[in-house]
C-alpha cells in the first residue's frame, strides 16, 4: 500500500513551534496551505539539526559557481513568522527520520519527515568473541510522510524562527567553577 503523503508545494506557512512550558515543551513542525494544516511531532534536537542543515544547504547553494539562485543571507523581513502554531495541534505522527534536499528546477528546499517505525525486522548475530551485533534486515515502507517544498527565502525564515523557538526554552545551567 503506498504511503499517505502530506505534500505541500509552496505552502502558506511552515514553522516549528511548541506547546507547553519550558522544560515540558512538545515540539511540532507544522505546514499550512489555505485551510489545510498538518502537524508532525518532532524532537527538539531534530529541530535544531534541521535548522543547521538547512542553513548549511542554503550557504552551499549560494556559493555554487554560475549560481542562478538568489539565496538571501538572512530571512527577509516580510517572511518572518512569530505567530503561535495553528490550533488545534493534532499531530499526524511523530517524526523518526528527516531528509533534506534542494530542487534546482524550482529553487526550493525539500523537507521530508517520516514516522517512527516500530516494526523494523532486526536480527542479532554473535561475532564469535562473545559480542553480539544487531542489524536491520528490512526497513518497512513508511505508512505516511510529510513533504514540504519551500523557496530559499522562506527556508531562511524557517531557520531563524526554529532557532528562536529552541532558544526560548529552559536557560542553560550556569557553569560550575573548577575545583582545584
């Protein structure tokens, strides 16, 4: 059975947001196109890595020789989004894996989120020296996925907002003085 694809080409909105108080927040990536809204639960660390990788991708695209893409260095003011998540937040699934790409035909960043798969076929094999090694035999076809394509300016705005959301959490603990 083919997976359910929650696809968004040129969405009206793509953001990472949270629900809850710092220290107890749940993170979501949310896409909206018109009245259609799709939310996917995501880990804070996944959000941070995604923002960093999008930033790296955009910097790389900007330095391509004979670049025909106009990649802004910062988020254009008109694309910044500080609004809360659209309510109600009802996640389609919890993201287990994310992928990132660039479509040069449309100058869009492509983000895909796949659900956590609990039914991986795993086998354990002895190495002969008392150690055991686990390996995945087969990755099942994902049951659904979120696929969002956004232009480069929106991608910069997504990175900026995601970093602000992450930074709005619990403050880092103070560094302890060295003993000695």
